[in-house]
């Protein structure tokens, strides 16, 4: 499974598990993910607050995962933690 923002591939997700309405897995980030690190850090810090993001709102949208069979599903901005854990929900 691959994580994308628009047409940019961010990384490869493995070991996917369902946890209620969330999915989680391990992610191997590509160099293209470096540009999104401030976004990932912000979402983790602000999961329970209403603080406005310090970046273009466009980065909050247009995230999706692509399954091995090519099927794509739009998701909300994922949380990516330092220990390679990714957590997301489908829209």
C-alpha cells in the first residue's frame, strides 16, 4: 500500500491493522516526505486542539492510499509518528 499527497508518493505502508474506525501500520518514508514533516509534526501536536495550521491549508487535503490492486481511497491527513507508525481514517 502506498501513501500519496496529490500525485506525490510519500511512502509505503505495511502491516496494516484496523482499530475501530482507524487504520494503522508501519510506513517507510521516501525522500519526498521531507517536505511534509512540518505537517506531520503539526497534526500530532494538535490532534485535540483547534489551532490554525502554520502552512497552506491545501496540505490538509488530497491525501489517499493506493492498494496493491491499484484501488485508491481518499483519507484524512494521516498521523505519522517518529517510530514509523502511521494512523489514518478514510473519508
